[in-house]
C-alpha cells in the first residue's frame, strides 16, 4: 500500500476510481476498467475541451478589457479590478461544473464512485490543492486584501494583480511576479497599504541636527508635501517631530505622513518630496545630525553658583 500512496496524483485518482467502482473482488482478480469507462460521456469530453478553450479566451478578453478601462477611468481602477477578479473566479467554477456535467453520467453509482475517488485523492494527493481552493474562496469573501492593493507579505512588497482559485499573484516594485498559495496567506500576517482605495499614506523620515532650526525644518517638509504634484489634498498632512539618537548622534526626527493620490506613484511622490526638502535645507543652512563639541569650562562657568 505504501507504493500506491507514492504514485502521482493522476495515477492515484485512476486507482481510486477503479477500487471504488469495482465490486468486491479477490486479491488475484484484475480490476474491470470497462465499468469506469462506462460512466464517461466521450462526446461530452470532446465538447468540454472546446468549453475550456472558450473559457481561456474569455478570461483573456476580460483581462484586456479591464486593463483598458483602468487606463481610461483611472479613478475607478480598484473597482474595475475587483469586478475582474470576481469574474475570473466565477468563470472558473462555472466552466468546471459544466465540463463535469457533460463528461460524466451523474447517477447514484457515479456519485458513489466520484465520492470515493475524491476521498482517496484528497486524502493522499490533492490535499494541498483543495486547501488552496477553499482558501481562495475564503479570501474572496473575507477580503484581507483586494486586487490592486499594495501589500506587504513575507518580506515582499508590491501590488496584488490576481486572486485565483489556487494562488495569489503579486507584482513587486522590482517587477517580479510572486506567486503565493492561498492557504499560506490565511495563516500569515498581511498588511495592505490602501485596502481597495486609490490613495495611500506614504510615511517619510527626515533628520536634522539638534542644534538646527527645527520649526523652520518642519515648515519646509510640510510645504514640500503640500506642493507636490502627487499629493492627495483631501487628507491631512501631519508632520511629527521628536528628539532621538540617530546613528550615535543626537538628532531631531521628523515623520511626515502625506497621502499620494494613486498608490502606483508612491516612490515618485517620495522622491519628489525628498529632493525638494534637501534643496530647501541647503538653501536655509539646515544641517544633518553631527557630533556637538562642548567647552567644559564654559559650561561649568555658566552654571549658577550655589551659596556655601
């Protein structure tokens, strides 16, 4: 029996169908494969091939249409991508159901055979695939993220471009396509930057010396965010400040939290703001953190003397 369990999934499925379909036989009898063949509608199998081909073509048409509409109606891109993902998922399930109905005679005997074969296959060969399929349905309804979201997962950061029945595809900022099994996503932490919205917050860090003009630096950072061509002005732009130890230097840390109007322009927005802040700091003589030299004699002489 151990040898049987190590067979590839398709061989395991064929053996499972044969074992369940056949009536009780002795160990020396040869399984009757004609009973299994009698359940198959060969004309339906041929028609199913055309249905699968038509489904693949239709899926490509939907993807192309969604891409064109996303370019034409950029402010509606998240909604278009959600509809596209749901349509792909629906067509997968409907075409699979039609192919099974056309190819197999569904009576009580066949249902018994299919049930036994599926139990055998799921138990020993297809448990990961079935788990990913169920997880895909859960993702579609639970929605930890959506197509078009900018997501952080397992050290990868990028846009979700597809939610399929088996896996999720992410396009990283380096234009690498990362494929993640659906069942892995449900057990790990996923962070979505925009969660179905077009705009997204972009946190930016700036450091200056503790002896510099912090109030002026804060105004420069806020103005650079407000005047950028990529900023989303319907959201507030807070600029927070605190004194920190940065690389062994005492520094003032500013964290700006503006929103970019489209998450695809996150890095362009960040670059634009940083360049203009650096230029303004240079013009106003605002310096980065550095070692501060203090005269010990002057420091002690300036302290008030206590009466003896």
